[in-house]
């Protein structure tokens, strides 16, 4: 799995952010489900490493501008608003668009990093259609998370239980 950031002005390639190995659990009507175990390492592009703090499953949706994680410890969901995930020759990848959402165990839904998104829009000359897709995805996801709409809530917990 590879995660990048939007290219800077004058570049056509996404900026690398992180890379990690994940086990494919399977696919369903929502997309492809991956698993990372607690203690596995995600490698950042700057040479640092991040140890996964909890078992988690990630959904790479069949369609949509997002990718989501369900985390066993603390029972929370994190969502990256991103370009639609793509399966290439060397695995899955997507470009993170800075906007993030979280659904906490108590049902609280947060939209975070709006300032980072606005900064990236200006600094990276993000196209208008990408900006619109990101904002629409964030609004839709906020509603789905708050209403516990599939696949954003229940399906992820089922996949995590099976992992």
C-alpha cells in the first residue's frame, strides 16, 4: 500500500508519504478490505517508521474519494479523503487530499485538517474538480459516519472480527 500527497507546483508526480504491507482479507460490494496487525510497521518517506498501535482493517472502496480504517483498540474509525484508490502492478495506492474524518467509539464524528486542505489547495494548485470532489466526499462521509450508514460503520467491524 502506498500513500502520497498532491504534487507540488511544477511536478506531475504525487509526493510519497508512507508505504506499508497489508494482507488482503477479501472484497465485497463495498470494495477491497486489507488488514494490518498491531505492531506492524508503516514506513514514512522521510525515513521514519510508525508502529501500528492496534489491529485495523482498511477499506479501499470500489468507488469514492476516500479510504477508511477501523481500529480495534478504542473502537474508532479514521477516514482519509483521497483520490480513488487504484490497484497497480506494485499494489494499491492513493493520494491523500488532507481532509480527514473520524468516528469515535461514542459516535462523535469529527472533520479535521480543513486548514491543511485549504493550504494544499493553494500551494499545490489543486484542480477545481479535485477540490469539489474532496469537499463532496467529506460532506457525504460526515453524514454516513453520523448515521452509521454502510459501509462506513458496521461492515468494517465485521471484517475486523474475521481478521
